[in-house]
């Protein structure tokens, strides 16, 4: 990097008092989220910064003196994109572009670039200021957040909890449509397999109403869990639900049911030959 | 284990049969034959069918498994299917094949425990 | 191969049923279907391929990737020049067997896929088209 005394060449602002030039240089050097570069009127790189090195991989002595088309994919260079950009920036004062750029190692990243035309007082083009921002990280971060949100929503939609060794609990809240049932079946079965849990408690205390389809889905889930070698206990079957099921003529004889979650849990523990006993006094 | 290879191991008086991941129809048919022959040869009390490698269980395969279990039953043995993959279980249930009243277990160990425990009390239950 | 937009396989030998499962699995996975859906698609394909081999006297399976911005899909077409299906609606009923043993294949495939279309007439052969979608 040229020494700070060459103020009028290295700073992006044409006329600046010398003392502040050093501060500005300090600023440019310490900004790492953006690559701030100066190009001469033909597009040759004349200044570089740590941000530029971090973003594009080039060290100052490697890139100063080269044309800024080094940063563009070959197909864009062939189309004359860089010349076009300089022309437009000169004409309009600035140009903003989003597109692919290339690092020193050849890898690509999605960038936001602002080219600013820098003129002297009499209108001569002194050079161009170029500020490049890497958007790929932002994109990746956005994608990551989106995925995490989706995972959280899916888990909230069908939470599967291991309440004890060998017992998996699914507290269902809300209604069960086809899509949710798919998620339910996959998550319960995967958990049962992963943990080798012989009992799965499906708790429908939080399911407001039951229709034929939902009942069918629950029966199907039970059958699938059985194929794995585990057993399902349907818990939280409240009087209103029981009435609906009988009125709808739904045959739940293949499913073990209990009216409350605790009753179901007791049954699960018995099935695993476990008993809950009071701790001795003074323990 | 290749997609076609079937393995049969004898543990005490139980046969543990490991099914291949994607057998063709002839292999599936031969499996039935082989299991019954081995069962007779070793006078096995039961057969554990390990399906943990099986990727696709269509109606032909499922029907063969169900029939084989029935035949084992006729020969006085017990069949337990072990390790079905979630995706396979869900698909099988959706088709409505649920393998009838066939017994299932989560692991080969548990299946073995179950058969051995049962055989030690068999005579008592007849009295 | 699985990245092609479409393809075709002959179903002339018993081994071709396995080959069909294998290819369909690759295509379904490449399209981004989850493992459960892949299993459904492959199982349906296995049923139809067996029908073609055993009852259709041999034939082909054509596969095609479908897609738009909102969703991707797979289309499978099973074609044979066999005796045809005399009563299609009956064939779709679970457990039905024409005596030629079509059995559970078609009803199974119908439950597993999103769309199923049959064109068949006695003496005209059979064409079964299966489709499954995946939202993006």
C-alpha cells in the first residue's frame, strides 16, 4: 500500500487535508466487510485494502497494477462487462451492480458492487472508487435461518420426547391433517428406531376434536410403529373424543388407549417391567 | 453384504436370517425354501427375520414373508421380524399390507430373548 | 444417468424389475424426494414393473422429470402389449385378481403415488402412468 503521505492518490475523496487522509486510510484498512479499492481511469487497481484481501484473496503487491477485470468471471469479461461498467459510471457518476465475482483461487461469490466516478474540479476523470460487498455470506446466513426456522416449526408441530429409557412421548397439539400425519409418522418411527424404545405414547389431550380421517391416521401410525417392533398407547382420550369415535363407528380395537397421559405412562412403565416406588424416608 | 445375499445363522435353537437389501424375485422365492429347509435341519424353535437392510418391501416380497411365517408356524416354530426401516414400515402400512399378525421386535437381541424365554415355559403352558 | 431429464428401460427379464427399482430410486433421490417418498415411489414402480413382466409379456418403463418453480415431480409410464385389463375399476380394488394374478400391484401403486392413470383394453396392451410431486 502506498504510504499515507500520497494523500491525493490513495484516498477515495479528491480534496482532503493531509491529517485526515491518514485517518481515512486507517478506516479503509480496518473495514473488513467491504473491499474498498481505487481504480485509475482505465480500470487498473491502484489501491488495495485488508477488506479486499479478505474478500478476494489477493495481496496488495499481487493485484495493484492489474486490471479490475481480474475480479470478473471469464464470460463477463468476454462480453465486455468491465468496459461497460466504467462507461456507465463515468456517465452517471455511479453504478451499482449485483453479480458474480471471482476470487484469486477461482472460486465465485455473489457480490454487490458500487463504482463511483471520481473527477477533479475541472471535470477530468481521476479514477474510480469501487466498493465490493460479499453477499454470499448473507445469502448463506439467510438460508441457514430459513432452514432452522423450518426445523423448529416441524419440531413444534410434532414434538417427540423421550420421557424415559424405552418410552417415547408425542404430545399432539391441534388437529392432524395428512401432512402433519406424515411428519408424525416419520418422526415417531425414526425416534423409536434410534432409541430402541418399545413404547410410544401418543397423547391427544391437546387435540380438540377428532374426525374419521384423523382417527385413520392414528390407526395407521399405530400399525407402522408395530411393524418396527414397538407398541403404541393412545393417551388423553377424553369423554368427548370417546363419544365422537363411537358415533363415527371407528374401530379402535387394534389400538391400546388410556384416558389420561399418566395412566398411559403407568402402563408403559409396567410394560417395561418398571415400577415407581416411594423413596425411603431420610434418603 | 450384497444386494442378493441371504445369511442364516443358528443361535442356540433359533435361526437368525438376515435378508438382503434388494433381492430379485427368484432370490425372494429361494429364501422361503432355504429358511424352511434350515429350520428342519436344525430343529429350530423359531426364526428371526432381520429386515434392517431391506430397502423395498413390495407386495410380492411381503406376501412371501407372511407365507413363510405361516409355514414356520405350521412346522411348530415362531417367527419374529426385526429391524424394519421407518420408510419401509410407513410404505407397507399405507398399502395396507401390515404383514398380518406377524410378530415384530426392535432388535435381534430382544427377539432372541423372547423366543428363548417362551421356550423355557412351553411345557408348563400345556399342563 | 440420474441427472437426465428422462429415460427408458426395457422390462424383459426378471432382473429388469430390480433394474427398474434401482433406476427409479436414483432418479427420485436426485429429484430431492425424502427417503419415505423415495420408498413409496420405488415400491410402486416395483409393483408395476412386475405386472409388465409377469402379466404383460414384457414391455418398457419410461421415466420423466417434471418440474416448475413451485414443485418437482417424477412421472413413470409402464407400457406393455399384453392381454390388457378387462375391468379397470375392479383391478384397482384391493386384493382383486383377474386369475392372471394382478393382485395388489395396482391398488398399492395408487395409494403410494399422487396420480395414477390407466389406459388398457383387452388385446390392446396396457399403459399405466404414475406421478408423484414434491413441493419446493
